[in-house]
């Protein structure tokens, strides 16, 4: 009887600890670090924000804005 109680208590404790750590592990899986400059540069070219080809008085405005937002992590990859 005593060994059954210990086994049940141990299993319940392990289950509670396992359930408590699930959100922490899920957060690690979705961690999205800010991209590197080279990654943002490739994304800018791929998405049409090519340096020097914007309109207006400063042809780099569109590219610079894209790079700023990308390096801040606001542009989805």
C-alpha cells in the first residue's frame, strides 16, 4: 500500500512538472531573433525595395525604410 502511494505521488509530481514546463518550451520554439543585415538586404531585393531604384528626390528612401523595419524585426521572413 505504501509503495503504491509513493508511486502515485511520484507520477503526479512528474506530470505537474511536465505540464508546468510546456509553455516555456513552446516559447523557445517560437523565438524569432532579429535578422542579420545580409538577410534583410536579400529580402529587400527579393521584395522589390532595390537600393537606388525608388521614386522621388531620393531613390534610396524605399530601400532604407525597408532595411530599418527589417532590422527592427517588423518584416516577416
